[in-house]
C-alpha cells in the first residue's frame, strides 16, 4: 500500500497515511481530528554517488522555477 502525504486545511498539520490507491482522495482526519485534509504532492530527493543531489522538489515552488503552478497552494 502506498503512503500519501496530507495537509489539514483547518490547522495546517501535515501527516502521512498508508492507504489503498482507491482511497487516496477519500476524507481523512488529521491528528487533531479535523476532517478537512487534502492530499499533498509528495517530494523526494535522489542522490548520485558522492552524495550530490540529482533533483529536489519543494511544494512551494511548484514543479520548478518558472512553472505556472509555482506558489499555488
């Protein structure tokens, strides 16, 4: 089962949950009990030998510098 990241629209908490793919966008409560959470875009970093980063994605940057989704929550 995949792990999805969520962000609560009420309190801003971010959390993860292992859920079936079919349930990825189903309602889920945050750790504080609010049920106004939305699935967030997961990010990761891959490294090459020597530890240098190959790619870094930050949600507040969208897909990358110059992307039309940059800064869109």
